[in-house]
C-alpha cells in the first residue's frame, strides 16, 4: 500500500491480493498515477480506468472515494493477453 498526494488530495494506492508484481513495477504504477495528476479527479466512486505501459501491460484501477480516496490495482494484463475484435473474429492484438 502506498500513500501519495496530488494537490490537496491524499490518495491511497493498494494492490488486490491476486496481483503479484515486484516493488519496481509498483513504483512504475505510482509514477504513472503521479503523471496523471488532477485527471484522477474526473473519476467518481465506483469508476474504473486502465493505464497501458510498455513495461507492465494494461493496469486496471478501481476508484473508491468513500470513505477515502483509494485506487486499487485490481488486475494487470500483459500485452500478450490483449485481443482485438476484427469481425467476424477476435485476434491477438500484437
């Protein structure tokens, strides 16, 4: 669990128990959030968003605002598991 501030907002970043990543990857995620900055204010309680990184893959975040400002990394999807719909089939993205 990490705590970070953007402007006057105090956020908590936590990781779902099924997400297994090392501390360097956790730092990468934290820095990506800091670069988002005030864009985090656009998400209300119960929303979700994804950040795509070359190093980690697609990082899925869930937003909680009650009782605190909490972002939970609920899943990480490596690029090899991304698919695209190209009718009539679904093919790997890469």
